[in-house]
C-alpha cells in the first residue's frame, strides 16, 4: 500500500513540536540535521505518516524500531513488513508492504536535466530526444530509477544506465520488470513511481493532514 500526502506542508511550529514529542530520539536527530524548516517538517511528517500507514495494517499503537542496512536502506527491526519513504517540496509518499518495495515522489526540478546522461540508458535518451513531452517523461524516468533501486535495496548504486524502463512511460498501469511490479504516474504535479515484489501492494491512497492529526490524537 502506498500513502501519498500532498496536503498542507506549511506546518505550524506548535504542530511539529507535538509531532516531535511522540517521535524516537534518533528520528528527531535526523530531522534536526536539515537546515531548512520545510525539510525538517517533511522529515517529521514522513515519520508520522509511516506510523499512520502501519496503523492501517496493524495495531494503531504499533510502531517497530527503524534500523538501516549498510547501504542505508531503512527497515523494521522485527521484520513485520517492509517500508519505504520519499518526500519532496510538494509531497510525501510512504509505502508499506509484506515484501520488497520502493517509492519515489518528485516535483519538476532543473538538476535532473543536468545529470540525465548519468542515469538514462541509450534507448531512454533517444526517446527523450524525440518526444515532445521530454520534461515530464524525464521526471518519470528519474523516479522510476529511484524507486527500482530502493526496492532492490541498492539506491542508485546499480547499473542504472543499463536499466531500460521505457515501457513504464507508455501506460499508468502496473507492469512487470525483473521479477518486480512497477508503476509510474503523474500525481499532484509530481511524478510518482513504485516498484514492489507483490502486485497487490501497488495500491495508492491519498492521506490528508486531518487524517494524521486524528490518528495521532493531537
């Protein structure tokens, strides 16, 4: 299941303080590493949306300890399920699954155009040179490569220039690739891409701020 939040991102300090008060110290430390208030708020809100997502599947009060693999992929210590997070200036995506899963959400940003030669396959590059929708398709490819790597547990440390994901640009529907299932679509002005081990986990649900506040009883 993938929960996507594109609601209010300009949170009041009093609300983020209340959210922080029910977070583990290591997550607070992670949030405080960000210089921008918005990035700190996104980090805090991402964690609380993860709590909300776990609460929809398991007990509302249940939140396992989060650890990280040597490659930096977060995971739950008790292996109840797998999860993945993504946030950008326009929203947050949280994925929870009984198997491997990766998600990426990204609004249009200029730097992707500058680095495209480092992550696109030759076929993908040729396609973008010929399509009139190059900017939107490039953004989708960026999120597809991110989500695929995160699902594998490799981040972007894999041969992404040898990974051709053009088929996912031809439809918003779920497709199979490399023993995984994937999907990419436009969502709230962003590109949203998901890869999962189980097809049924690529279900998208919208979540609003009032849902999180009500769930956390703030």
